[in-house]
């Protein structure tokens, strides 16, 4: 869809709204919808899924980031619209313009006051035109944006931009929950599982070695659900990563895939081995480099998101599986020699 220049909320087409004597033609309009201006919008992040590397405290505290969002309206500098050009086209004929600025008028295009046109006649720079992006269903939002844009300019649909300056920023556009979910997911930090084992020192051939993720005092400690909420204005999205399994692998070739309940359960002598996450080695590590097997523990999570848009819930959906970095454990495995004496 085309970019429309100089339109009010009720305007239906470029030619109907543009000033008749400004000679604005199609090749001076912006192009297609991809030419929209990107606006930086602050997004606040919170939740125990923030790991600290993004500037948060790693304990669920908030942090702010910036995202680029297409604005449905902005000031578009017109290279042809120099101070002299506008003076000749508008200033010289100001009293004859179809819709001059004045009390009681409701024009399709609101010209800047004559004194401003005269003041900038000989100055280096250009006039910028209020522009909105017609994207079908979002035209209402673009019209609202445009109304706010020109209201901040006293209602005029053109603004002077001195050479070397940039036009004022447009109103802050809303950030869709889908984009907020992307931001939250991007900042989701899955921690390395803080893994303990029993026996804590050497294990033994054919003895189950238990592994578990130790709990702690922080909101990220243990094999727990992680979440990040991204908020901008009235919109938000929350990404939740639910623990799915803890996988423990040994360089000896044995692997255990454990449920979250097994992964959280510490060793106790009165529990069956099936209650925890354990490996059994059938050979000692005496011939292995370093005299220990290399064991890794990796946490897998299933991520999803939901959101809010203008106070209404947004269902969201699945974001797939995410995996933690691996915890690395050196596990010596000894062998008990039994001597049978007749």
C-alpha cells in the first residue's frame, strides 16, 4: 500500500488531501509500505529467566532494552520543499489557498502559518510533511498516530527542518505482543544445572551414582520454571520455560534421561534408585586419561508464551525446546577387588 502524505484521519486519498498548489506528484510520495520509519521503543524485562548478562541482576530484577518498531506516521523531509520553494508556492498565494489556517476551518491539509513560511524563506533546510502508512486494517492506528503527530506541531501538516537537524520523533508506536515475545525469548537465559552427586568422591563399579540439581535461595536455583516478561506500554508478553528432563551422559557410554522430579531429588539411603537420576558404571576409570570419566548434565526445557494487548489476553503458543549449557563433572570410578579364601 502507498505512503500517504499530508492526510488527516478522515482523508481518503493523496490527491484529495494534498495542497492543490504544492505540485506534489506520485513520484514525490514515499514508495511502498516497506519505507516506514523505525522508531526506538523502550521495553522493560523482568523475571527469573534473566541471567545477568543482559544487565539485570540475575535474580529476577528488571532491565530495559530498546527495540525498533515501524511507526505508522512520521515527518518526511521533502528535498524539493526548500524555504524558497514553499514561499513561492504557498507564501505568495497564501490568501488564495483553498484551506488556509484559521479559526473555524476543518481543512484536508493544514498549512503552516504564513509567518513561519516567510521566516524560513532564505534559511538552509527543508519542509517535512506529515506522512502516514496505509496498511489496510491498521489504517485507524495510523490515523490516530498522524493526528497526534500534527497536533504537536500546532495542527499544521508541514514542519520546518533546519539543515543538519532531523524532524521530531513521531508518537511512540505500540509494540505488538508477538514482537515482545521475541524480545523476551531472546533474553531468556537457561542456567547451567548446578549438579551434585552421591558418592561425592569416588564412585564404584556397579554402584549407582546419583546426580541432582541442587536447590538454592535464588529464584533461578534448582531445576525450576523460568520466565521473562517483556512490557511496553499497555502490551506485554511472558515467555515461560518449563523443565522437561535432565540428561546425564558419561564418557563411559552410559546415559540417564531423568524427569524434573528425579532431577530435583537428592540422594537418600532409603529411596530406590529409580526415584533419582543415576548412572551405573561397569568398568573402573583407572585406564581413562585423568583417571576419571567425563560426565555432563544438561537441562532441557519446553518454552511457550502468552501476552496482553490493550488489556486483552493474547493466547500465544509454543516456542519449542531450549537446552541449558552442560555442567561438566569429573567422576572417578574405582573397582573393589574381592578375594575369596577357601
